[in-house]
C-alpha cells in the first residue's frame, strides 16, 4: 500500500523564480546568475576590494536599461566622474548624500515661532547611519526605482553592527513583490538571513606577495614612479549565500580585473 | 445664444467662498471709514433678520456679527467666476464684478441643450465656491437681466424675451449700462446716475415692472426721458442684440486671505492653505491647466523693533511696495516668501499642501502670520505616454513628496535654508542681495562640470520623467579627455571620494612616498608598497580659487591588507591629502 505523497507546507505556494539583473561583469554574472529583483543583496569587503566597481557596473547596466537608480550614500563618497566613466547615466541617478553632521528631527508640534517649538518637544539627533536607513525606508515606500543601493562601505563595522535586525526585516518586506533590486555595500554582512545574495569581495592583498606581483594588475614594479600607471584592480568574489542556488552553491568564487578609466 | 452668470450679494459671496461654514449663517458686509461704517451687502438670512444695506455698523451688529469688506477676496472670487466662464466658452465678456456673459452659440454638441449647459455652469460655479444665478437667452442683455432677476437656472426661448422679462421689477435695470465701447470713464458714472434717476421717475409714474415699461409709447417716452429711457425700454423688451465685448482676462491664479487674528501654529495655517490650494486647483482645472510653481507669501506681525533684525537674518524681506507690487501695502510688517518649483506640471492640492507643510516645517516663519497670499503659475498639463517595453518611471507626485521627506531627514539645520543656489530651482527661499546661499544640495542628480578641477560637479533637481523624456539612449560621458570607456563589459575601477579630503602625513624617500599615515583614521597607516606619479595639474590661476596639485596613486600595506589610495600634495598650501580610495 502506497501512502500519498505528503506535500510540505513550504511547497504549497508555487513561487516563480525571481527576475534577476545582470551586473554586466561576465564572471560575476556567471557566478551569481545576477542579483534578484524584489530581494536584498549584500556586497561586502574591505577597502579596495572592488565593491564600488561592482556597484558602478550594476548602475551602468540599470541605466542602460532605462531604469532609475537611487543611491543612499551614508558617507558622501560617490564619485560622479568614476560613474560617468563606467557608463552610468547620471540623470537617472538619485543621489542622497547623508550629512556627517547630526540632523535634528523636524518639529512635529507644528509650531512656527521658535519659542513655541521648545515647549514640550525635544528634538533628537540622528547620525548618518540612521539618515541612510530612514531615506531607504522612504525610497522603498515611494517606489519607482529599479535599483536602490545603500552605501555603508565606509561606516565603521561597530556602528553598522548596531543596526537592529528589525530594520533588515523591514527592508526585505518592503522590497518584496516589487521590481526593485535592493543592494547594500558593507564591510561585512549584517543582514543575516534577510539577504538573498551575499557576495564577499577580497582585497588585493590576498592575491599578492609582500613584493607585490604586478603582472596581474598592471602595477609595474621595476619602472620609475612617473612611468607607472594604475591599470586596475584584480577582484575576487565569493558567494557566501545565494537563496536561488541553495545553501551550497556549486561554484563559489570568480576572479576578474577591473580597469581604470585611463587604462588602455 | 448667450449665457449670463450673476452672483447675487457678491461681497457676501466673496467672503463666504473663503469661509464655507458662514454660508449657513446670517452675514452682513460693512465698509467705510469710522464713524461712517455702513452695511453694503447682506445675504438672505441677514435680510430675514432685518439687516439691510445702508444700515450703520452698530445697527447691524445688534442682530449679527458683521464682516469687513475684502477687496482681495472679491478679486479672487471674480477671477474664479471668469475661470468658470472660460471653461465653457472662449468668448467671455467681463461685464461687472458680479456678472459675466458668455457666447454659447454652437456649443450644443459639446455641452448639450441650453438647460443642461446652464445647470453645468451653475454646478461648476458651486464647485468654485460661488452660488450663481445662470440664465440663457438669445441676446446678451436679456440673459443678464434674467440672471439678475430670476434665482437659479433660467432658459428663455427665442421670441419669449419680453414675456419672461415682463414680470421682473424695474430695479433689475439698475446697473444695466451701455456697452463699454460707447462710454468714457466719466461717462460710465454719469450713465449709472442717470439710470437711477430714470428709475426713480418710473417709480413715481407707477411703472413697477418691465412689462409696464415695455408697454409705454416710444415717442412719449423719448420726449420725457430721452435716449436713455428708450434704451431701458429696449432692454425691457429684450430687443437689444449686441456683440459681446470680449476681454482676454490675464491668467492670474491667486488667492489671498486676511486673518482676523495672527496665527502662530502650522496646523491651522495648513487648514487655510488647503482651502486656498483647492480653490486654485479648481480654477486651473476649469481652464484645463496645471501648475509648475506655487508662490507663497505670509505677512508677519512685528511687535518689537528688535525682531526686525532677527527676521532679516532669517532671510525674510521687509515689506517693500516696489518688490511686492502684487499685494497691498501692510504698513509696518514683514513678508515671508517661499517658492515651490515642481519638476513637472501638477494639479494635486494634497501634494502641494504636503510639500508646503514639509517646507514650512524645515523653514518656518519666525513671527505670527496675519495674511496669506498664494499664487500658482499656470502651465500646460504634462502629457506622457508609457511604452509597453520601457520600465516605468517614478510617479512625479510621489517622487516629489519622497524627495521632500528625504531632504527633511538628511539636510542639517544650518543648511535648511538653501536647496539649489544660484538658479531657479525648487524650494529656494528668496534672499536679499547680501545673503548668499552657499551650501551644497544633498538630494538630486549629479552633473559633472566642464573643468579640470577634481570632484567638480553640481547637484541638479532629480526629475525621473524629465530624464525619460529627454533621452532613451545611453549617453556616453567622459570624465577626462581621452578616457572614454567604449566596452561596457569591463568593469571600471571606482574611486571612493573623501569629502572633504583628509589630511595625511607622507614620508618621502628618494622623492617618492614611502610611508602613509592619516591622523583622522589611526588604522590607515603603513608603508607604501607601490606608487605611481606625480601627475601635476593646476587651474583657475586667474581667479581666487586657484589650485595646483601633484597626484600620486599609492598602495599601502596596513593591518587589514593592501589598500589603494589617491593622494595629492596641495602645492599652494604645502600639505598632503588623501582624495579617495580605489575600490
């Protein structure tokens, strides 16, 4: 006697594969299959690991596809000239430059005269991380953007770890069922299970000995300084987590070279 | 066919339009210099209470509370009346403050039969806050008399003019003056006085209604009352076909309100602004227009002389008749102005109100408000057709609200007065010449400037729809001459910029950087394992913003690994800075 197949509750809802967005970097796209729409993705790594290069490639791909991008820049470190060199249509980019100064929240008591505002309402100071989180909330609620990027790359890890997990859950829920890609640039992953894709990029120190093998990166060793030029970075990306590929992706690393705008 | 719109008790209606709850109460409007203040207009309820025009203020206030006559509200009501009329016909005569005439000949296919047209006009007037009498007849003067004499909607078929007008009292002829082209300015006043005298004469003769006037013999009437008498008789018979004196009214959409007492809270101010914005939007909709600029002026109450200096520091102008010619003089007061510029034409009063609220919360006036003036710049409504295969752009209204809310979050208090300096961008407060807006906007789209100076860009207002309309192709941009990236398959190495650049300490060895340390970032120190440079550049030597620098790209071995930076030596200041890190 055969027992009927029991369908687990998690499989009852037939969920189609999420649409993905290619970054335009062949090696990375072959590794990840693209970043999923309607989901949170994290791009992590230390300084000079290639995070911003991946971001610019992604923004270039989105704007070439006539979509709009929003960049929440917690450290005000976005370089328009690098973006233009990467092919980003800056007119389709909404750049939100968080202030390094603490911003006093607006008076909700509707008072006009300054003295009335001080009665019974204490304004609170919010730092750049909180500004970035609030701005991201507003962008996800407003909608209309194909890509929303939150750049926390220069925020100290200690400060970024204090972001409550509820914020990540809220972002995941807000972006779900929307066509937007929500990407976070960080030093290390913070969103835990809220992220559908977690990419870890490596700094070039892992690829070079102390004497700096220059061949892989265009960094000429035995030439005078004025004859050298930075050709680019050699980037290694590792997929730490991918909801589409399961817990153990078959292939987990990819290596490619980025080129500086002036490299031939 | 012609239609006439008449607003009975116009001064009262103008006040009630701005304060709709008053419509259920007895209202009397007073005017004049004390002690000669008298009642000039009353509504029906006030008339039932025994108040009538000509009474003194004291007599009227025994029965009800009277309101001062407001020329601003009457001007706004008259403008709304014109907007309503122009929504039905392009040929409109501005006959009087309370009367407009329209040429509705040939409009049956658009608006239906005359009765339906008249009802639609009355309903549109009601939407604009005016209760009007509407009449349709074969000639303009008959329609005007019918609108003045009969309440509600009246349609007089052709040939029935004398019969229908006959039951009206001769008083309705008061104010029915000759066409403006036949009169000088002094002649107009003389004609009105003459008409009043003639009406008195008719009253003494026992001629009470227009039927009796129409029945008088023409020759005898002309002998006793002259040409004016004949003209009145023709009006009574409905036999004065004349062309309309069409006037092209200026497209001015303004609403003003003088407050009974100064308001110092934003919530009641928002309530008043909401009503005024709804009126403006209704008037724009009547003309099939939208707006891309909302101007706001508050007249503030100044109680102490020292507050004037404080108000000046906040960018508020002293009232100056030459600068504020659009609004009346207010004596010793200050004017607070805000301008809301929109990226695309819109027509949503709720969105406008929210944007103004957010702006006032960020930039509040520093004194109570005694008068409000709102104006909208008319513009053609936007027309957008989405493609089937083009991704949707952000909704302009929602985008504008989102950006305003984000501005409130990220803009520090000392930058809140400045948004997009130097150009006619949104939310820019008007400043006098000695106050310059110097801070950089924080939300928008970057635009690279045509200069060799590094990190030279300016922030432009972000308008998703504008970007879609301008170009659907990828625009190739260059960061420096000869550095165009042709192949998008290669990722470009990005630079993360430090704003402002951080001071660093560079130790040189053999004229090359050998050691790197950043006082502001203790973790950023180490030996320089690779360097390339220097690349020298300079510029703007003919200005005060002269710059000269020598750039190096360096790779630093620190505790976390190798990081690649761009550093430069400022040749003028003699210091080293780190401009950014390659990432």
